[in-house]
C-alpha cells in the first residue's frame, strides 16, 4: 500500500515529511510527498499528516548540504520556494536518489558521524548528532531557509553531488527547472524593486513575486544597506522582511497579527518630491520614435510594473 505524507508548503514541512519518510522504513517507491490536501483521494493508499518541525528540518537540511553540496542544497531551497504542487515529490526523489547513491559509494563513512545510532536506511537523516557549520545555528524560518547569506557558503564550500548533474533523471530536471525559475525571478527583483521613504524614515518596498523568494532577497540588501531601517513586503503572502539599522534581518509573517498593504503607509515629503523628479526623468528621456513596447515587455514583464513608481504614477 502506498503512503502519502501530507505536509504544509514550507521548508520545515517538506523536510519533516522527508524525515518521516525515512522513519517509515517503507520502500521508497511506495512513499510520496503531498503538499496540502488533495480533492480526489486514491484507493488502497494510506494518508498521513506530518507536522512541520524545525528541529527535524534542521537535521535534514544539514544532511542534504553534506550530501548534495552547497550548490545542490541551494538548488533544493530555490526549488522549494516555487509554487508548483509537485515540488515536494521532486525534491524527495532527488534527495533519496542522492542518499542511496552515497550509501553505495565507498566514501560512505565520510558522510555520517560515528555517533549515529540508527538503522542502515536512516543513517543520513535520523541522527540527532548531525552537526552544522557555525553559521547555521538558525537553519530554518517560517517559510524558507533564513540563513541564506553568502558567508554561509563561501568559508567552507562543499562541492555538489553528481546526482545534481544528471539531468536525464526527470526529478533532477524538475528541481533544476524550478530552481532556475526562482533564481531568475530573484535576480530580476533585485533590480526592479523600488524602496520608498515613509514619514518615519523607514524604507519600504512592496513586491508580489510568483515564488516565495523574500528570504533570498533580504541578505542582498542587508549587505548593501547595513545602516538603514528597511522592510520588504511580500503582499501576496503577507510576509515581511525586516532589517533594523546595524542589526540582523528577520522575517515576520501575517500569521503573527500583521495585515498591511501599501495603502496603509504615508510617504515622506522628500519621497514625494523625488518620486516626481524620477518620473519626469523616466518619461523625458524616452524617444517616441524608438519606442518598442514588445521589446520592453521582454526585458521588463508587466507583472513587475505594478510595484514600480515610474509605471504606476504619471
């Protein structure tokens, strides 16, 4: 009988389900990951709900990074930030394929601690003795990895597992596609995001990405604006990335009693002045004879323009 593990759409939820899959000791082909409830239930299948557990997710995250390397681990994180319903299953298959390959490798003893006291099929996931690097004391947050800062992956770079290069594997290919899409959206928003100064001096930037990529963006701006108080607001998910001046950034979710939109904020007088100057500049440098809306949409899709002052205000 097939086992379907139902988990929430978060890194903690999916990683906890992967941990549960290994503890079930079922054949890998009989275990599936499902994000959220399914309308049409399958006959002769067992459904089991898995609660998100940050501690279990931290163990899985540390082991995945050991097995897949830094690049492979980041690909997994990017893929899990996507909105695709099959991302959990694809990531699960990639991780099991990597673990099974490592267990059959002569270098198996280098991947697990001598203190692990678990069954042979659980040595990579079910140990409470898996140690992470000093920069990983907070391995997860409410939706996606919160310690995705460049210093975590530059001091002691771990090379990627060969499984991530096997694009003939449909699950690896799916993870690659999801990670690439999220990476491209993150890169685009790093340039298209617009910060505005509020009356209290706070820099505020609303975004509405397809994928849950806020935590991939925050380290970029925290590194470049360390002495600024700023907030990046994912309006679609009610998620806030908050950076206090001189401090570490953190994420706040709408579940914590915060429900705000752009209409709830008032801009400073200086912000209104500079907005007017920028809009005037943007439209005055345009050459009407060379206007190419189709090419512009290719470089700047319409879905980003809702949050760009030069397109929303005339």
